[in-house]
C-alpha cells in the first residue's frame, strides 16, 4: 500500500470516527458552540 492511499484511509477513518462522535455528543456540542463542531470532529473527538 502506498503512502497516499494509506493517508486517505487514515483521513476517512478520522472522518467516520468524528461523525460517530458527533452523533453521540451532538446535544452538548451543538448547544455549547455550534461553530466549533467541524474543527473538533476533524481532530477526532
């Protein structure tokens, strides 16, 4: 597996984990700081 496909795989894994984390933590995150949702999700809440 080359570096580019491995990097894409990692990015997709973080995106999926972030979306799942948002679904679980959505009520608190949205109420506290709506604009900050996209950034923490990128970092993998």
